[in-house]
């Protein structure tokens, strides 16, 4: 506290003393520099004395400003000193050449602030000339003084304006903070991911943790089947279309087992996933497709395969699978669909499976929704849930949290709707009907 007062006061005192000395020297040089004449009128002497006195005062002010104010506003103090020296060096009639030369030398000797030159649109309070275009960092004779600072590093002037050198939190960090709060009362473990399809921004939470897929692998099986048919140059047949509809819309296990065989079981799924970019998904052993393991990162990749124009799948194949996911039976319209805006048609595939001696539940949900004008691909994986209903509640809380976080980060929805109240008012609470609508029988998502 004492240092904060004494150091600026001491610097100001030293600056004032230095300013007086420089002022006297500048005035003396200017006074002695006039033309050698033996006679001057009283008017000439008064004009010359006034001009010299003015330059001495300017030099004094420049030095005092540079010495005492630089501790608090270094960049602004030096810019002000430059401007004052410029004005002195450009003095009009009444100031002789030697006085102007003193000011020019002083201007050249002033330090260049080691801060970036703000670009157009700089915040209020930027140094004079800050809106000029940036120049190279080279300095030397002929280099404009305000250009020597060079271009700012990306984000540097924003950090300088805010007074902080700390980078803003990443999307992953913001998502983790939101989910830590939203899921604090749940006992199951979870991983969550989201991609805003308008901006391409992706955020993941525990993105590489592995989970059993349960029935969400059925979306993967169909994507691989469609890729295989596309590579063979044939269309999906009527029999396979019926199996696909039952597998996706009704989550029928027998249909899934049949198509698991069509794609070549585990080896066929693995080869297809390699082509689709799903490198962290391990097919279940033998006929146990429900014990396939996956990660949030791979599930977001799968959703991108179904939605992106850069997908290995054709537009017709992508549209076909998404149409089935938008037409799931009412009892399976839960999970990520909880975060969808009213009146929209989400595409979803859910999975549920009790595992282990304690019968703890795997509850998963993946799909594409519209939330407050944002088109979002969301995946939620969870395990260790004490019951179906507890797992569904966790998944819906996570989906709602991530969707609301994306909407809040965007400040406003792209279409201006701002329709977040229906899903963000009470994140995680849900309507209660989704859990009740779940099948009450303990369906095992593995081949029998």
C-alpha cells in the first residue's frame, strides 16, 4: 500500500526535476540560436522570447508527462508525449529553426510503447492514431512512430482492453462447468457432446470415456448397411427396409440381430466404421451387438455422418435414416428430445440396458434437435444408474443443460425466436411423462 503511493510520487518528483532541466536546456539552446544581429527592436525581442518560452514549457510538459504518468498509463502517456512534441516541432511563426530542431530531437528520443496498435473498431480510450492500419514491426529512421508497435497478436487488444491476460473459457470448459452443476445429484457417470450445426462449434464432456452402446448401436448398424449398399451400387431392398424401420422406430432387437448379420457382424461393422471415421467404437463379441462400446467423440461423428454434406453417405441415405429416427414410437420419444423446442421434429435413437450383477443401467440417447433456432447434434452416454427412470432423468438433464448452454453462448437464436423458456426454465426436471413412457419390461439390447 505504501509502495503504491511512494513509488508514483517519487517517479513524479524525478520526472519534474528532469523536465525542468530539459526545459531550461531547450530554452537556452533556442535563445542562443537566433540570427546574429546587433540590433533588435523591442517587438522582435518580445516575440522571440515568447516563442522560446512556449517551446520550453512544451518540452517541460512532455518530459513530466512521460516520467510521471507512464506508471499508470504507459501507452497513453507516450502517445501524448509524441503528440506534444509533434506540435512543438511544427511551431508556427515566431519560433526559430533551432527551437523546432530541439523538439524534433526530443520526439525522436521518445520511447515507442511496447503494446499492439489497436485495429479499426478499437474500444474507447485507445491511443491517438489507434485506428490507423497496422504496419510491420520493423522500426528505424523513416518508420512512423505509431507503426513500430506492429500488429497485435490475435485477441491481444481484447485482453488489453479488459485488463486481463487470461483467455476466455473453451466450449469444453463451459460445458463441464454447466454439467457439473446440473448433474451433481445423480449417481450415474455420464459423457455428453454437442455440435452446433450452424457454427460447427463442438463441445464435449468426458469425450473419450468408453460406454456400452445398448440400442444406440442400431443407428450405427443402419449407417454401415447403407454405406455397404452404396459402395455396391444398389438400393436397399424391401425386406431390409422393413427390418430397418422396426430396428430404428421400434428398437426391435430381432430386426437388429438380422441386420447385424447382413452387415457382417462385428468385423463388418468395424470395417464400415473405419470408412465412416468411427475409430473409438469396438463391436460387441459374437452376436452381442448391444455390448458394443463407444465414446461421445464417435457418436458425434456418427451424427455428422447423418447430417453433413461432406458425409461418405449420399443425401438420400442420410435422409432415409434420419426420417426413421424422426418417427420413433411414442414410448421412445425421450432423452435428447427433451431439449427440443416445441413443435419441432427431433431425430433420436435411445438405448437402455441393465448390466452387471447389481443390474445398474446403461441409458444413452443420441440425435439431432432444434433448440431455440439452433440445429444441434447431441449425444449423451451414461452408466451406473440405479434405475431406468434415474438414468432417463440424468440423460434429459444433461441434454437440456447442453442445449441451453449453446443457446446462452449464442446470446440470441439465429432466427430471433428466443424460444428457450419451454426447455430451459427448469433444466433436468422434465415433464415426468418421458420416464413413465419407457417400456416397463427389462429389455436387454443384446441378441438372444
